[in-house]
C-alpha cells in the first residue's frame, strides 16, 4: 500500500508530515511533501484526509481489489467525498456526511 503525492498541487503546509503515524512523509528542500519509503506506508489515509489541496492520493493495488486505481478525498463543508479513479478510466464518488458518520 502506498500514497502518491502530486508535487504540482502540494503547497507545503506540512499537515501530512505531522499526521503520518509512520513518520514516512518528509518535507523537501523545495518545501514540498514526499514519501521517503512508499513500500512502508501503512495505508491509514490520515495524510489524504488532512491535505487541504487534495495533492495526495492512495494507490489501490490489486491486493486490495483496486487493480491500480487511485483514490483521493475532497471536502465540501460536512461532506467528505472519496473519489476513486479506476485504472480503466471510470470514476466513482462516495459521499460521507461527517455529522452522521460513526453514529452507533
């Protein structure tokens, strides 16, 4: 499992670096985030949820049924939108209402 960071979108805020539980995301001399050891990524998606400019995507490998797709998250007020770009070009969106999630 791993993430992909689009340096052209990264604004160097460092939020991903702060929340990464494995301390894998670093900030380079260019003030842009990068993942030093992608194979060591736990796949927790903490960084994806924190990125304010949607510069981080999570690679959906075949081992988890993703067949090479990439997912990223966009936020719109109380809605957290998971956008999956499948390897065949198809796009799937899953909307989650933050106020209603995790209610038991």
